[in-house]
C-alpha cells in the first residue's frame, strides 16, 4: 500500500507511452490538433547523499537515481480558449506533470487560431528508466 500511495504521482514506462494517448484524448475533447508529441531522453535525478543504509541499497539498484524527469516536446494547433481548457484537464490528472516552457503564436492563416510549441516533463520511477 505504501508503494502505491508514494508512487501514484510517478509514471511507469507503460504510462509514459500511454501519455501520448491521454494527451490526444484531451486535445480531441477540446477541439485541438496535436501536430507533434516527442519523448526525449530521460534525465536521472539523484537524491540527497544523506541516506540510511536501507535507502542506499534500494538506490544502488536504480543506479543512484531518486527519480527520472522525462521531457516531452509538443506542438498543438487550435483555439486559445480550447487550449486553456486542455491544460486544465491535463493539470487535473493524478500524475505529476509540469509544463516547462511554451511559445504561443497566432496563426496568420486563420483568425483566432494559435500554434503552441512547448515542452512538459513527467516524473518516472527510478527502477523503470535505468
């Protein structure tokens, strides 16, 4: 039970792959078009050096990683209000996800449309990404 409670914010490898589907569902529900979703190389995040022996052993198995940050770049096209609704839906999910950077530009072809290029990061379990 402690594992489930403490790791519910973290993503497993399977859940990372499912993220594409989840983002697509949220985008479709909000009349947005996803032009690109690309997972980048996971980045190992190490914890504090002050660990008990028990924690040190478990961290050794994960090669010293406390968790992994997995960057995901994306490009989305649609209406600005729909994009805000999309971000709200994503933010309400139970998994940890951070929007790191975004560049929102207005469309020159269609009035009222925007193009969003950005990067988000998700947090992965250490034993899943080493």
